[in-house]
């Protein structure tokens, strides 16, 4: 039986940079009230996760910035893996090249790249662009897969510096030292949890997606929307309550 529930946030628990719905909160509460653990694993920083999931943050573990900032439900920082100056500089150079290559109509150039300390995130049209535009620009991930392919050589040079690049969120390419899979593995080892009692639910489990690294670490379940995720959660609540 599954007891420990790991969730991606954007595209899984919520729409991109959007607040969680009451229905989703009720689903997560259902898991917790039936003895399940809920862990939110997102590319976002802690403050953004709190903004999106609200009060329930007090009852869940946060693995922010793809798990490079781990925080318990009581607010204790479990670990934090910040990027070095060299890692940041080289990543920013590549992000600038990608922006030039993608050549998309951009409203606010200052909104494209966020340095989150443990992670650098490049958004194709801006992190704070209107949600509908974000959902429409690269829904099939074709632009971002193209960028990863085109800059394969530069990415392998970043790999030597210990940086990985993956498709994340709705419009992002995330650059981190450790990925979600590395950090989920670390966390379950620390907790002494049996991987078979864990499940990771995400919308980017495909190769190149920022959930893909979790494949092989714990069992995974792919969803394509928060609505689909709610259905999966309800089935797990039934199992826990049986
Ligand atoms: Mg996602």
C-alpha cells in the first residue's frame, strides 16, 4: 500500500503559478487524515509554493527548487544545495544563448530568467506572463525539447560543472545541481521509507521533463492536469481508508 505521496506542483497540483483549488486541498487533506504523508516537489522557491498551496503547507513537506531546498512541515530546513558562482555564471551564459536562439516575442526581458539560489530557471516568455499565453506557447514541449537538443554540447559542458538542465513547469528550462530524483532518493533514505510504499505523481515524467529523474527511484504515476491528479488521489484515499 502507498503511504508516502510525492507531488509535482505546477501542472499536477495546480495550474502554472496558480493557487490550488479547494477540491485539491480537500484531496490532499484526505490523504493526510488517512495517515498518508504528502511531499510537494517543485521547481519553485518556498515562498512561491506557499503562495500557491496556502495553509496546507503546514501539513506537508516541501522539496523546493527541484528538492534542493528541503523543509519539514514544521518549517525546519532539512538541507539546502546552493549553486556556486561558477555554476551560475556558466548557466546564465547558456540561458542567454537559448533566449537568442528561441527568438520569441517577449514583453519583459527581465522576467525570463530567475536565479533562485539553488536553481536557475529560464522561462520562454516570462515567469509572470499571462497564464493562457504560458499554457499555449509550448504545451507539447516542442520548443524546449528543441532547445535542449540544439544546445546539447553546451549542456554537456554544464554537466561537467555539476549542472543539469531539464524541462520544468509550463514554459521553463530548469538548471540545478541535483535533480528531483536525487533529492527524493535522499529524502526517503533519510526518513527510512520503503520506496515501494512511496508514489510520485507528476505531469513531466517523460524523458527531458523535470519529473523524469524520479523514474526508477520510486514508483511514478503520470497525470496531464490537476483534474486528473484529483482522480488519482481519490483512488489512493480509498485504498488508505479501506
Ligand atoms: Mg509540472
